[in-house]
C-alpha cells in the first residue's frame, strides 16, 4: 500500500484585512496573487554575457550565462537546449543559468545560432 504525500498549505495570504469595515475576508483563487509571467523580449533584443567561473566551486570550472530578460520557462527551455547540445549538466537559478565545464566558446555559438546576442566576457 503506497503512502500519499500531503500537500503543505500556504497560509501567509489566507486572510486579507479589509480597509472599510476593519474585518477580514477570505481570499479567492487568484485574489492578491501577482502573475509570475513577464513579457519576454525577442531573442535578438537580448544581450547575453557568457563567462567562465572557478571561484567557490571546489576548483571546478563552470560557464555562466547572464543578462537574460524574460519568462523563466523560456529560460529553462533555452538552458535545456544548451545542455543537450554541449552534452553536459547545468542548472537555472534566478535569471542566470550555469553550464558545467569550460564550454564558453561552444555556448556562445549555440546562443548566436538560436538568435540571441551573446558575447564572451571575462571577470
């Protein structure tokens, strides 16, 4: 018999204070929640910076792509394409994505082929 996982309830915004009568009202499905979708710039209008980094990673070299502006789902799809074409792993955090290994030149070529303005930088 398999156990069912319980879902954690988010009670942070369960009640809202009503300004008029100083009482509380129950939130509906999308009341008070802001949409997570942002308008995504077209690829040719974005400037992506690709750099290598070694510091704070146990001596391992990683390639970092930053400067992306747009939807996080599109960023995850772009990261997935780059990881597949490079044959390495990686991850997305905030508005940057990290590719394992020294793949800066290869990543720049892939991003340019996808239509992005990519440039290799050093920091």
